[in-house]
C-alpha cells in the first residue's frame, strides 16, 4: 500500500473530548452555549418525518428554501456537510498540487488541514501584534501560483472584519490575476456585512454559510455556498451520492422557516458579550473581540497559564479553548452565550486568579 507523504506527516488532534454536555458549560467551540428549551426542541423533532428514514434523502426542497431565503435562484446554491466539506470541494475542483492558497493566520484551523490533504501550498496573511492586517502584506505573498484567497469575514479566533476599502482592493487584485475569492461568512449574523449581493456581478466569487453558528445547530453539520450558476454547477459535481442526511436537511428547512431561533440566539450572544466585556474590564483583564462574532479572547500572563486555566475550568465542567499560535498563544477563547451561562466562567476565573 502506498502512503502519501503529505497525509502521513499531517498531525490531527481531536478537540473537546469527554465534555459533560448535559451539565457542563460549552465555551470552547463557538457553539450555541445555551440549550434549546423543551418546546423548541420538540418542534425541531416534529419536523423530521418518519417516512424519510427508509429512503435516500431528496433535498431539493432545502435548495429551494435556501434560495428563497437569500432571494436567489436554486442554481446559485450548493449544499454540503458543513463549510468544511465545501472548502474541500472547492480545493479539489479548482487547484492542482503545489498551487498556492492564501488565508489568514490565525483562522479556522481546517483550512490548513484541508490544504495539506489536497497537497496545496499555503501562504498566510498574518495579523500584526495589534491584530490588524496590511493590504501591502497580502500583495507581497500573491504569486503566479496563487489560485484561491479564502477570507473568513468576520474572522476568529482573532476577531477581524474587512472594511469596504480592503474588499474593493481585493476584488480588483483577484479579477486582474484570475484568483478565486471565497468569503467564509460563518459569523456573519453577529454583526458583519455580507458579500452575497455581489455573486452574480463577480464571476470569481463564492460565499459560504453555515447552520452551526448563529442558527445554533452545529450538530446537524450542514453548510452551503452561493455563487454564480456556472461556478455552483461545476463545484457541485464533487458531491457525494446525496449532499446530506435525512435528519439534517429537514431540521435546516425547519430553521429557515423559523428565523426566530437565529434572532433570539444572536440577541442572547450580544447580551452575553456586553456582560462579559463589562465584567472583564471591571477586574482589569485584557481581552479582545465579542463585537461582530460570538467569542472573546482573554489574555493571560503566559502560555502555561492558559493550560492551567483550561484544566481548572474543566474540573468545574466549564470548557474553554487554548493552544493558539502567536500572536495569541497566551490567550484563551471563550464562546459567548447568555449572561447566566457566562457568570459561571467569571466566578471561576476570579477564583482561579486568587490561587
């Protein structure tokens, strides 16, 4: 058997294992922190037809609902198992081995994993120590081999939203050099501006969305991309037998018809952000974010302190994220939920500092 070197050398880590989902506070993966109430949960379950389980899923209605939601044509939509699968299909269908792809450093870690699996070279657009990006630096790393620029907007774990000027300049660069521009808008609903309205204006533009963040449904592992019909039709050739399973697509359709769950969740996150920022400020903590995403990063004295805090919090069944690279290696990330959920973290953080 032949083992590929790019895959053999890849290190994959399982994160967020052994969490107490029933009694714990999940602040480590930018998930929905507060559980759905019993009434909403029953409505979600009632959306699943018992007649759908014994047949291969027909998700044509999901395509129609997503298109209707965005006021687009069905041909502008391609559904996948989360943004992660969409990224993989974009890479598989548009780049060759040793071509180059650009994305932020730091951002969603699966970009680096997927590029390694597809044997694609990576160029990182790096944040400076003030968590800002330079367009001049982006231009420096673009070469003739650059085929895609992935931009998570707004970005995490370093919260950052590209402004209008940067977006316009990046469009010009991509058009001139025939580079595919992909916006990952996973966190869009928390306060950013979307680029969806431009998909039919720019032939080299893709927008990705997910049900995992603002919709609060990461468990269904469902995402989609929107683009011009030609690009969507081409990338959709990478799909499996069907794009998703019977449970996921029916829950997604229910969600699209019940936008209140998104609005209520976003409102809850905004309240939690105001609460946590106010509490952290009152105790003199240094932190960043929580304005256009659903997370805040909190600075600690050093790297070892981040692991110390993570273990302490885990002993209290409060789960936070650590192990970032510079310039945020001494930070921990806290996902945002209601003030009630976050109050436990604040209490235990103060206790930990006293130790």
